[in-house]
C-alpha cells in the first residue's frame, strides 16, 4: 500500500546525508568500489555472507560513489518493506489493518535506523516480506516457484534470513494446511536450502569474523522487544499489550479454521521464531546473535499490534450492538474507525520523535570515521608516517583518503584490493620497527581501548606495533573521536629523555 511506503521513504531520506560513515558502512563503500574479480577474491577469504550485496552495491556505486547513494538501496528496501507489511495485513484481515501495520513499521525507530545504513539488512527485510506474501499466494493457489526464488535471493543477501523458513513453517502449522500445501512448500524450501549450501560451507570457515559477539541475556530480549514495540514507555506498553491481544485472539479465533493461514500465525511466528532460535543457538555454540541479523522479524510486531487493535474495535462494536442499533459512525467497518486509528498512530512518532531525530546524528553509530578523518586532517601532512592499531582502523583512510594522501603507512605490505582482504596485509613486527628507524614523528589511528591498555590484541604484529610506540616514542598530542583516537607520537631526542611505558596522563590535545 502506498501511504506506508511513502511515509517510510520520507523518513528514510530525512537526514540520510548525515556526513559520516561508520565502520561497517565503510567496508561496504570500499569493497563495492573494487573490481568484480577483486570482490570475488575477497569473498573466498572473508565476508562471503555479504557477497551478493557487495556485487549489487558495485553496480550502484558505479553510478556515483558517495554516502547518500550508498544508503539509497536501504532506504528503498525499507519503503518496500513498509508497503509489503501493509499488503500482508490487508490480505489477511482488511485494508485498514494493513494501513495501520504499515504505518507502524514506517515510524519504528529500528526500521528507520537500518533504512539509513549502507548494509544489506533493510533489503533482507524487504525480501522476507516479499517471500511472506508469496507464501500466502502459495497456500491459496499452489504456486511456489515465486516463493522459492524470492526466498533464495533473500538468503543469499544474508544467510540468516533462512530463519524465516522456520517462521513460515510455524505459520503453516498453526493454519493446519493440507498435505498438498506442505509438499509444495517443502519442495520450494528444499531447493532454497540446497542452493544455500555453498555459502554455508564458505561462511562457516569465516566464523572468526563474528568472534566479538556475546551470548544473549535477558537484557538482550528486553532490548529487542523495546526495538520492536517502542522505545518510549507509553508506546511500548500500549503496543505490547495490543500485540498480545492480537496474538491470543488471533490464535484462539483460528482454531476452527483448518487450512487457513491467519494474521496471528504469520505475524506471531515472524516476530518470535527467528530471534528466539538465534538467541537459543547462541547459548550453546559460539554466539551468532546481533539485533540487525533479525531486523526482518520486526515486521511481525506492527502486524500483531494492528491485529490486536482490530480485534478490540470489533469487540467494542459487538458490545455496543447488543440490544440496540448502532450509528453508522460507530460501526466497526466505518471509515471513522480507520481515521481514529490513524490519529492514534500519529501519537507514536510524536512520542518517539527525539529518538528519530537523534538517530540522524553520526555519533549515534558505533563510530564516526568522518570525524576521525577530520581530526587527522588537522595535523597529518604528506610524507608523515602513520600506523593503524589494530589494522581495521585503516578503514578510516580507505573511506576518507584525503587527509592521509601521501603518508607512509609503516605496517602495510599489500593493500586490501591486491591481497583479497578488507584492510590489507601487514608486514611482520620486525619490518615495522625497521621502517620506523629514523622516523621522528608517527601519527597513530587507534582503538582507544588498545592504547588505554583495556584490550591487548592477540596478533603479534599488533603487539609489535604497540611495543614500538611504548619503547621508542612519547605522546605529543591526541584527538579522541568516540572509540577512536588520532595520536601523535614523537621520538625523544636522546635515550635519557625516553618516556616510561605508560603514557602521560594529560597529553596535549588539538
């Protein structure tokens, strides 16, 4: 439906040029601008799970390589998702339920956040909702090829989208569909899973990329519920209550309707099953859960909320109708009910407007590489020596090369595009020390936790870089931007003036 898609499009474009990429967006930006053979070489080593997305963005950024264009596919994906959520609600219940659900999705801060991120998650959400609509068509008509094709492409955009298969299976089970439907669905899903095997094999070998993840806790569950149903207390309580009504009433009302997929079955399974499965798996194996991996499950929440509101409207109408005639304006099918729902919906963005506005600030992302680059531009000059600690902080230079143009990277052996890596291959620690011999000043772009001693990298090359700085240089100045620091190290004029291992408490700042 057009209205939710338009609202999502407007909100997605609002502040899309926020003036800074964070680390993951910068990876998309620099990888997608490589040649196709270079991207293919990279995927054999890392990031295979994002391979199809990188190839798509390679074509997009070939038109114009900037931050806004980087995010436009996600904006479009979020708008399409809002429209598909609306269409799902309209098909399973009635148009106004779809309208309410689609608008709720459009104003959800989580949906807006990933609509403005140059990663695959908003497109995955659109693919999942497209597959969900095609699931309904398959149940009705027995046509499954479109469902399989859509689901297959979506899973290749991100393999964790395969979790929606479990949600769809739960929805079919709750609907007690016929055996013929199960056979058609099973054949489509089987083809998708077989086609996904190569990615699974390769991505399992690259599992070290998500070694930073932690096991989900009760706070993780509550946090995701807040993202799904509302950040502010009032919105959260009302929406969660309506969703509970929609789920319970929908499941109870569908018990006598064998072979019919219901809104409660589809939306409840979508909102609950994928996050629950991923969190459960993360308890007994290396953790795999992070909220953006299950962004596609968000669509189930507004559908449940709208379904709950519709049930309450119907219940209220039945109560009023007992023993008396009902004025046209009070009937459950009246346009005034739809309008009243829209007015209530308008309170949601009003309540959460501060969060929507804050989310347009680059500082709301985990880091802001543009701010780091601006800090470096104040001091770094052509010919200066630079070290990146750890190597992934080189992403700042890859995303914003201007401040670092002409500098000497003391650790880089082969660039990322040549070596088939994200950040390049670095030389051994001894070679770094040899290259630094005679260098008077070194600019260091580093994770603040490393320089503060709160985290010591395992890599011997990173340890060697850290030892070099502590043993042969002293801190002259720094600029801290979030979790990243740009620091100037200078070599003492004589051994007697060499600094102790720990940095001075108050280095000069600029």
